[in-house]
C-alpha cells in the first residue's frame, strides 16, 4: 500500500479515541526538525523528509505525533491533567510500505495516578484495534524500564554500569555485548605521567586544575562543553571501576530476570519470587508494577493476551516505565500495530518548567487495515 | 556505443588516475583548453573521458549517468545510500589514502573508545542542556557508525563545510568526524583519534555503476585496468 488515502475506518476511529475523554488536536504537517533529531536521535535523519526555510532553519514533514503534541501542550501552557487525541498522516522514508501513512493515538499528560493512566492507555490502544479487527488474535508485549533499573540497582552494580546497562534495555544484542565487557575490566587509556598520580589519589580538584591548563593550551573553552571537573570525575570513576568485576552470581541473576516472560496477571507473583530468591528489594518500582496490574484488571481488558517480557524495551531515552507493543499473531512480519509507553522525562526535555508525567500510544493505521482484512 | 569514464578534475588525484590509465594502455589526450572537461582516449573512440569533482563522480555513478569513475571510497559511501546496491568497487588504486575517523579533544583523557563516548553522550544533555555535537561533512557515515554500529543515539550532527578540525576550539561542536591521512592536522588542533574510532580506511577506487547501459563494455574496461594494477 502506498498512496495517502485514509482507511475507511478512520472517522470511526477518530470518534472512538476522542470519545475517550481526549481532545482531538490538529498538528501542522510542516514541523521544525530539531525537536525530533534532539529527542529521537540522529538515526531519524535518514528517515525523515528534511527541508529548509529561507533562513536556513531545518524543517521536516511530521514524522510522528507525540513530540509535536507535547510541544503544543507546553506552548499553550495548558492545564493538566489533559488528554490529546490525534489522527493524521505521518511521513517517513521506509524501505517497505509507502512513505506516507496514517497514525492515530492518545497522549495522556499529567495524570498523577500513573498505574491508572498506564492501564487506561493500554485499554484505549486495544479498544482501537478491536474496533477494526474484533476477532484478530493479538499479543501485547509489556515491558517496564523502571523494574529493569530497580534490578540493576539491587544487583549492587556500580552506578556507571547501571546507567550503561539501563541504556541498552530492549536491545538484546547490545545488552549481551555490554555484559561480556563488564565481566572483563576496563582501563583508562594512557595518561601523561603528571596526571597518573592525581588519578590514583582521587584528587579531583588537583586533576581538574591540571586539565583546565591543558584546555587553555588547546584553545578549548573550559566552560563551553565538558568541564575539567567532569573529565576529572570520570577519570577517577573509571580507575575505580577497573578493579571491580561483575560477580558470576549477579550475572546469573540478571540472566534469570531477563528470561522472565509470563502472562501479565501472574507477573507480580513471578517478580516477587524472583526478588525473594535473590534477596532483592525492588522497592517502589515493584509496587508501581503491581498497582498497574490491578488497574489493568479493573480496566476490563483481562480477556486480552498481555504478556510481561522482562527484556522488552523500546530504545528511546525518554521512556521511563511502561512500554508496550501489540502485534497480530497471524502476521508476525507486520511488526507492531500499536506501540506505546510512559515518558515522564519527555516534557521536561522539551522545555516544560514543571515535571509532567505522560503516557501514550500510536496506532499504525496501514498495519491495522491489513489485519482487519485478514481477520474479518 | 561509448561508455563514460569519469576522472577527478584536478590535483594529485587527477594525475595519479591518469597514470593508472596509462599503465593500462589508455593514454588520455588532454584537451588543449584547460576549461574543457571532456577528453578522448588515444586510438579508442568507445571511451569518453569526463572530468568532474570527486564528489560529483560519486553521485553520478549512483545515478548511472557515468559508467565508471575514479573517486574516493569515502565519497561513495557518504554520497550514496545503499552504495553496494548501486555501484561496485572494481579496484583499489593505491593512492588518495585517507581514514575517516572519530576524533575528540586530547584533554578528554577519560575517553579512548566508542564505549566511553557512549557514556559521555548519554549524560551530555543532563549536564549541559544540549546533546553532544559532532562536526562533520560525513553525516551518513557518522550516523551509520554511531547509531547502527555502536548503538549511540543521542548526539547531534553539525554540518561543517570546511576546517572541521577547528570546530571543538571554536565551540561550534564538541568532537569531529573527518578524514585524516597523516594525523598532523588533528595533532595541531589537539585532537586524538579514538582507539576504535576508524570509520573507514579510504583510498581512490575504480568504481562502476550497476545502472550502466553497457555492462559488458564496463566489465571489459574494468578488467583491463585491474590487470594493469596487478602487473604493478
């Protein structure tokens, strides 16, 4: 399917999502490109349609809705909680399928009851699919960035390693490579003699002063980018890490955790058993997870096939907790029909003064249309 | 039917390309008028020579508007998406050596590998309110190396059209991706190449377009040049 025709069910779907207490918003097709490259990364550059205005500002055709919807919310200085719905074309260079296709979704901003908002997002997403493909066999994979981070903390890993591993969440290949790296030791590159002793003594102030001199010689402004203190701290941190090894026991516990893949309704029990067996305290992350499971049950989607996969994540650095994707079991090659997640960091990154929690999902209408044809 | 062979229009690359052709028994009769960018091969009317800039050659090979060309591998891989589907490298010519590398300020003593850079990039925004900036004119190579090979997503490319190596000192970027042959320019600017920061070892190549209208003639000419290089 190429072309830009809206699927026949588009207006019904727009009615369904806006009836779920969400305001249908119009987002301009032409958007400043920086916000997308900043948030989603430069990898997006080859997939968006970039252009420039007369002043040389980079513009692009809207490649997705979440970022402009959140930006719009910040610019309007709108009150929270607030729910936005959208349905429209997005433009991406794809190898498969057309470059113009439709997406619809809901962004739920500022609901302090995160468990309830998460469950509602899942219920809205699944209801949207069900409107069009009532009989399709679906599987929703649910992951949780916060649980993964809590496990890393409970393993007693140094903070530097925790952060590194947390970034690789949802990317099994990268995670595996990192674990192998961490089992061996990392060293600082060759240092000039005058710095070696300062690093060994952990003398951050002395080291920073020496680095600042080096910067001046190189003509680099110590205030413009990485500061001497920042470099000094990381040098000392690395020197300390070089002597730590990932204990085999921690390694095994992490592997056991990542292999957990169970129906959501039994997931809390599994996580409790796992943390007891390893004497971990997963703290508020687990409480939040359990509250969400309860909320999902109350949202009336317990008959749906929702699977908790401990290793499932979506590789964007603004996701903070829940992440999920719904696929059609009959069309595994199609990819996700819906993708969603919680992005409590995104609005601050986009310039919101107060921290505003958010959760949302996006439906690929071309994929939905396909499974509707298959399953009806 | 004639085929078009594109050659660099100036400098050492042009001279060395002409030498390689001469070894293969292809003597290019240079136009009397220096501004003319077309030429012929002595005693062979089936080959058209076209002088273009090295980056234009890469692009034209991708379109298939020239059949063969001599240009740097860096320009081929930078100018063309899915380069291997559109062109084929027929021979490495042994000149025009340059590495495309990731270089950071020497004073970043804590950063010696891409893994270090990943750590720095991940925390950059939180510390400095903006992403780590990379100055380069090789945005495609940079993006493939950082995003696809090393899983580093959070950085921004600042397109630089000249004097890339000065970007960290001028404050327009934090690090650079650029070509280097001896490393002396990097050194003079107090920059160092990361241990695993070599993106591509480039040199001048004979490249054919997969969209040529006369693949047989292209293959024959490529073979003739390959044989000459093999003879040394």
